[in-house]
């Protein structure tokens, strides 16, 4: 967004869905000196970023409750990416208070419905919290050389009067709240370690739950330590 420097790496690093890995897409010299230091020794000869991923830290502490086939996991990840792509289109093309839904060329009814529901939810939050800035799906490296990891945040938003919010997007009918809370902590860590932004409140958004938005509590210091170490 104009006027906001998140110090993210989205323009220079992409996430490859096929191999579930981040890859450098611009010369590392274009990053800040500190970002170059964080990346040092973590990029291989084919430009794949070998830093621990947010999802790996999360699964280490909160493994899957069940063990679905990898093909199912891959399908869900790809489907969620298409939902996120539609939401990102709305964020990037926002030119008034409300977000507008752009279906683009998407044909899958579930993807369309979820994206539409999230945009409707975000519009309600825009009104309730007087949100002036919304952005999302940005890639960060934790700005701590002792606890390096890479990840993508969901949605970040700024209120006219009440600071910054983080919105974690979920589409599952079943909840694993402890894991969701830990994910929000890691996303918050990525944002706050790279900027002067301080997240006032994080919310879990899930149109498939009875309570479609839920404030996320702080996790214990023991869990924070386990995630980062």
C-alpha cells in the first residue's frame, strides 16, 4: 500500500506450490543489507530458499491430528491459494471504502463462495473497525538472526483510530484453535520484526464456522519458545 513500508520480500521471493518451497526471483543485491544478511547461506545454487518455513515450525509443535494423503493436502493448499488470489485481487483493486469481488476466470463454486464470503466478512470489519488500509499475502523473513524463518502472512489492516489488526483466514469445518493461535503468533512475529507496526488484535476468520470471526488470544511463552527453537 502507498506510504506503508512493510519491509517484506514479496517482490523478490515467490512460493512455488508444486514443490512447497520459496524461491528467489530477483538478485539478492536488491534487498537491504540486513535482508541480505538474513538470507546469507540460506539460498542454494538454484535460488531455492532453504530457511525453515512458518508451516514447518507450526507442524513441529502441532502435528496433523489425522494423517491425510499427501495428494489431499496438496489439493487443499492449491484450492486455498486460488481463494487467496481472488481476495488479493479485491485488495489490490480497492478504490473505495468497500472491497469488490472479482471472480476473474475461476469456475470452482467452492473457491468462488469462500472468496466471496471472506470479502463480505472483510467489508463488515472495514465498517466495524474503520479500516483504512488492507493488504495481504506478503512474504517475510523473521528479522532475528537467531530465529530465522520465512512465511507468508494473510491479511493486515490499519484502523483509522485504533492501530493495526491481523486477520488469519481459515476454510475448514473443523477447528484446531491452538494451532491457529500459534500460526497467528508466527505471522505477527514476521510483521512486527520487520517494521514499526504493532498488532493490536488478531482475528480468526472462517465463514464455515458458527462464529465467523474470533479474537485470537496470546499464546503462552512456553509455546512461543517451542515454535521458535
